[in-house]
C-alpha cells in the first residue's frame, strides 16, 4: 500500500512540477519591451535594474495601462529623483503635461528639478508653459524669474520679479528672496542705483523688524557702486486723507514733467499712463512686459526708470517705474498715475490723525 502511495505521489510531482516552474514574477519580463510605449511618451530610458525596482515598476505599469494617470506620474518622478535620475524625472513630468494637459504641479516639479540640474534654458521652457497655464500665479512667475536669472536673461527676470511682487496679495509676507534677487538682477545689468529700490521696498513693508544694519549695508553697497548720491528731503510733506477711501491726490514732477498722482502705499511701483510717459521722456523697452495690479484691475506694463521724482521738498533719483501699455484711464481721467513704494520707500511714511506724512529717513 505504501509503495502504491509513493508511486502516485511521484507521478503527481512529475505532472505538477512543470506547471509550477512555469509560474513567473511579473518583474521577470523585459522592461525595455514591456514599457517601451511609456518610455517613448515620456522621452526617457531607464537601466533595467532601476526599472525593476518595485517603486518604479508599479508606476510604469500604471502608466502603461492608463497613459494620463496624474497620480502615477508624480509618484514616478519622486521615485526617479530618489534614485538620482533627476533629469529623467524632469523630462517625464514635462512630456506628460505636454501630452495630457496637466497637472500644473508637474510643471512646477519639472522646472524646479531643471533648476537643481543648472539646466536653466530647459527650466525657462518649462516655466513658460507653467505661466501660460497659470498667468495669475505669483509662484509660477517667481519660478520663471529664477530660471531667467540663472540663464543670464536679467531684463526678462526683472519683469517677472516685478510681476511676482505685483501678484502677491499680502506683500509683507512675500519672501525676502524675491526682493534680494531682483536687486541682484539690477546689479548684474550694472544698474546699481535701481538695485537699491527692491531692498528699500522690502524694508518699508515692515520697518520695525527689517530696517537692520545688514539691510542698510546692502543699500549702501549698491549706492556706492552706482555713485547714486543722497536723497533730498528739504522738508516733510503732509497730506490730509479725504473721503471714506482715504485717497490722497498730489502734484508731483517726474523728470521735470508735472503731473497729478494718487499717493498709494499699497502699490509696489510708481506707475504712469502711457501719454504721461511720453511727455516725461521715460525710456521704453518694447521687450519688457509685466503685469501691473491696480485697484481697478490688472493691466500690462513696461518696466522703466525715472531719473528723478519730486514731491514738494522730497526728491529721489533713479526710481523704478512702470509704464502702463494700455490706453485705459485706470487711475481716472485727470490722474497721470500712482506714486507707489518704489518712490515712497526711500522716505519715512507715517499715517496718523487723518494725515499721511512723508519725510526724510532719520539716521541710525
């Protein structure tokens, strides 16, 4: 009986063994063959040992079955980055968005990775796509500014730094890096006197905590390199706040040309209508393009510079200024523009008892 049992078990083992041996792991398949369509869509190729890692294999397999799976592409990029395949991660994210139309955070990850790789030209290309997708995003604009800066395109970077500041809702909370990098871009162009302005604006947004010796040294260094000279503050200027909106309208001179302006501590830059810019002979760089945020809506503008702005006994030179490209009268029919922080930050501004007072900064 035992012999019969043994023979039966032996026969069964012979029959079953080949089938058991035929069971293989999915990871035994050739990834170059299995994932060839995925590689082609994403513009990448991976070593076999990397593709066989479960964290990557599973994502590739998901994208093989669902070509526009937005969860899977983010997971794949993170896994590739962890293994040190950063370019493949950036490439796959960008190609995925071009093919599938999103998500926008894939473009953010891609551009940021290209920046880490110091591939600034590619970072600009990806950031351009992101800005087209999210034109009102200050984060997208700042990402492109950094890419342009890295690529040495400082003029375009200045436009994007300015737009980043304009689009950010609560400017006091905006990172100091935006202002510092904008100053550095001005300096890279040899425009040292204008380089002072972003730092001055950053200080003016929170003078109690930011008016430090380090910040003042940065301003002094730029001033020295540009031989910028001192501000002129012959006397304080005091204006009453009128109406429920506390709008203050003043007469000022830009490049010696008289105009009517709204005093606006909420505006990042001095901005003027196109017609006034012509009268004041402001330099116009047709290659410049930025978004100007106003109380009456957003409009496009050109970053320029005023040689001098005079408000009563207060005078500042080399002031960054935005020229509105639209012919809309955004500031009113009889108003030529706004006197914003690129001018006001040069002085001490105090609002109290129904008045706004502007005076020269006290020395520390």
